[in-house]
C-alpha cells in the first residue's frame, strides 16, 4: 500500500515544492480556504475518526470544535517536541515530507480561525527547524502563506520556535508556557487550551503526525480515511520500532496490525533470535506488556485492543525487550529519565521520581532487600493520580507493571 | 557589545516572530544567539536580554537553569552528548559511552585537556533506531551523528580538533 504520511518513501523529492504540488499538494488547503467554511473543515476531520497521534488519542475534530469563538485571536501550535524515549516519527515526517505537515498546520489554522501558528520543535531539532524555515519561506513566496490567501481575506503566518532540551515541554500547557518565554511547567487544567491557551487565547495544540494526516483526509474524504484501521482507531499510524529487533525504524501501517507482524514481518525479528519477553508500546511512559504466551503477539495494535493487555498504545513507540533484559535494570533506566525530566512544579512527581530513583538504583546494584522492592511499588502507587500532569503518572507505569508482572526479576537481585 | 548591536538582523527577525506585547517569548531564541560564540551565556548577556524584553534578570537566569541546552559555564568548544536512554541502551549505548571515555581518557562530564570536547550523557534524542547516537553542540549549532562506532567518533573528534587548532 502506498504511504499516506511517509510519502517520501514512494515519491522521491516530495520535499521540493514543485514535486509536492505536482502530487496534489496544497489543493486541499486552497479548496478549504476558497470553498469551505471553517466548521465544514472541522466536520470532515471529525467524521474521519482521526485521533491525536501524540499519545492521548483524543479525537482531533472534536478538539477543534472546542475552540472558543467568543475570545480572539486564536492560535494553532504544532507539537514537534518529540522527546519520548522510543519515538522518532515526527522527525522523519518533518525532514522528508515537510510540506504535507505544513499544509496540515495551515488547514487546521483555517478551521479554527487562527492567523498565526507556531511549530514548537525540541531544541535538538535545530537543523530541522532551519529546514522548516526554508520551506515556510518557499510557501510564502508561492502564495500559500501570507496575506489574503487565494484572493480571500484569510491570512496566515507560520513560525518555528525551538525548545531547549526539556521533555516536559511536550505536555501541551508546558509547551505554551515555553513559547511565552517561561520555564516549561504545566498549567493546572482546566481551563484547557481551546479556551485558554497561548497568551491566554484559544489555542489548538496538535501533534505533527496528526496534522500530517489532515491534507489527505480533506482531499479524499472522511470515508476514505475510515476505511483503514479499525472501528475505534481509524486510519494509519507510524509505529516507531526500537529495542532488541533486527530492523528498527518507522513503519506506517493501518491500526490493527499485530505486534507479531510489526516485530517479525517488518522488524526482521528479535536480535540473536531471542524470545520477546516484554513490549513497551508507548515508549518509556508505557506499561510493560508481559509476553508469557505467544498469543500476546497476535494482539492487534489499536487503542482498544492494547488496553486489554493492561497497557496503552499511546504514541505507538514500540520498544521490544528480549529475555536477556532484567526488569530491575530497565526500570532503573526509565525512572532516571523521569527524575531528570520532572519539571519540579508538583511535589508528588518531583519527590516521587527522586525517591524512586534511589530505590531502583539500590535494587539494581544488588544492595536492596525484598522490603525495598515493596517500598518502591508503594511509592509508585502513592504517586498515581496525584501529579499535576501526565509525566508523573508516566514515571510509575513501568515501575508498577515491572514489579507486578516480573517479580521474579527482582527476587533474583535482592538480598535474602 | 549588546546582542542587538552584534546581531541586528537576527534580533529583529526573532522579535518579529511574536506579538509585540508578548516580546518575552523571544527569550529562548535570544539565549541561543547569546550562546552562539562562546558556548555559554554570560551574566552580562542575561542582563542585556532582560533589558531588551523588560523582564528581570532572575527570569532570564531561571530559563537558562531550566533548559538543558543552555549553559552558564564555559566547557569544551563542542559538547558531545550521547543518548543512554532505554531504547539506545538496548542497542549498546552504555558500552559505546564507556569505550569512548576509555579512548578519550576522560569521564562523563569532563573535558579533553585541549578544551575541544566535553563528553556528556543526555536523555532521548529521538533517534532510537540509529543508536549509538549523539549530538554535538557547538558554535555551528546542533548536529546529529547516528549509527556511530567508537572508531568513527574518534575520526570525527580528530576533525573537530584540526578545525579548532
């Protein structure tokens, strides 16, 4: 099947404006601005079943419909902060199919009445930001961005804004704070960005992959999009496959593809032909799926099916763990990541990740007792439901599921 | 010399990105500009930016302290930042970093005696399929180096040393 998002794999040079145009580029945006009302655009996206690809899976069209039309101006912010260990999909889109992403930003902006959009890239994407700046300038020169587009009274500017190394800025309200020139610390929600966002104005924040779906949904219709994937998870998804597989990489596949197909058909199987011991379907934030039965690998990857395994599909950053890996080592890694990235604003996360890291270190280094493992589980569970944003919650997922589903790994390393 | 005198064109471009009543938004790009030449941000540069944006020096310092890509101390000309997070570690990142340390004769966080390389371990760089991976942060911005080996890295370091001599 031809790619819908990673189209550069089928169409060489699609990063060039002429090539993108020749392949239908900007027609959906032009058609929307000249022939459709903003709410009609939102309606198509709503009917397509598109859900947010950043991890939360919130219905995109519904989010757009929440924009507060009593308060102006409006903004669109594209979340290109991609920082979850295990995900590297947005990067490939922006590097290789940049116009489709930018057209998605433009269509979203038109749909919610924004005349300015910001693309927030993690600071490490310095070169990608410079590349997008060039592409934005090309669109301006060709009349796809700027004032009075296509002879209408609609105007749009897109700007890039670089972060500077903070995972938390991928959380939408922390991202808005960061664009405002503050420390990237999440806001208390509600109010949510569609009513109180950038500079206190109604704002829609969408992930890069989400927005990149939009031009083709508008071009081909909601029914076309819904014909792919499953009933609750429409369309295609880029699965970032990493860990102990032979061929890690991005694979664009319909929702409902099984773990087995991803790992064995596309990923070439497990390194050294070992057995899959666990899967983290949503990067380091993920619960650990126990693969004690081969049948687990036949689970379709869609939001609802993955939930039956006690995990969330999230951003579909599939990390494969083989039977050489011990979970005490693994959670020590993930907890140190979250401890480093905790923004410090709320106590449960700031202190919880700190104390968890002491415990995971002690356990991994063989200095702990069984009681320390119980204490770690207790600290993690105490944190759950009490943190200001999802980061704190995420930090506990691998800890709790690691201990509950792989207790034998911990029994092996603790002192009697 | 102030940033506006030194980089008039860049400062103007940066300020134009944000609504004039929200010029504080320019603090992050201005900090990158201030860091460009020396690899760190001086107290004088923070004062300069604070004045330009009508915010306090403490506000600027809190941004520098919060984000890991801003530095307030002089280190090596290039910061070599190796990702050792879970997906990279599953593909040998920890061993790669250990071997690199042994080859360079320095520990993580230290700088080579010639002042060219500071070696650091960092969090995820969104290149999990291309581990071992690191970025170099230097006067010419941030660059990715993917699917690296210690040999390839030592060659790169030699080239950076030559260009710095």
